[in-house]
C-alpha cells in the first residue's frame, strides 16, 4: 500500500527550531526551506508527499495547489483553513494517509478516519535521520544502536490496541 504523507506546513515550520528562524525572517523563506527538506526526503523514501498551508498568506500569482520538486503544495481557499483541507484529505485517503501535525484537533479527526498520525517533532527527527536536512548527510549519532531489554513477559494482555499497532506500522515505513 502506497503511503501518502500529508504535512501541516505551518505547524511543522513553527515547531522546528531551524525552520522557525527562517519563518521569522520571511514567511516565504520558511515555506521554501520546508519544501526543500521534503524534496530531499522524497528522493530517499519515494512516498507521495503533500504539504498544506493556510491560504491567507498565498503569493498573489500562486494557484491553490502546485507541484514543486515532486512535492504537492496546497493552499487553503478563502474562508477555509489548512486544518479543514487536511481533515478532508485524511477522510479521502483513510488508511493510506499519514498526517504530520501536532494540532490535537487534526490528530483526533485523522484517527477517526483511521489515518495514521505522527507529531511534527517525530517527523522532523525522521527527516534528519533519512539525511533530508538539506546537507545531504545524516547525523553523526545514527550509527549508535541503543537497545533496551526487558524481562517482563509479553502476552495478549500487554498487546497494544489494533489502531495503535496499525499506526506504528505505518510510521515504521518512514
């Protein structure tokens, strides 16, 4: 099953230390840096990626959606928020969707549609681990393998709910 990653653009930008600095300088710089990071990630992982922004700050000559370096960039229409667009996309793609947002309302709506969710901080870590930080190299601490072992028995009582196991499986594809 193909995975469709739907990113809440401004939520990721504002929760990222590196992108937030650019966003404070110029809104367009933050958007462009995010698209560059996602394009580098797409070269490594080949997932379908859509990033959604609020349309109130759309450049004048821009369309409501566009493709930049293989990444679909969507802006919400007038009178609509990016949250509404993300919820609608999650309802359409259902199990194929992976929603990247730390917004509780979006996460709840996506879970109701059986779409997987991941927080912006976790996704940013996945971007850096895949070497998609724009520098072309991964972090130095990637070669460290830390495993924890437990003597606690595992059985049906300790099994996570089915929707959480499905969510974990989709996130594992990142």
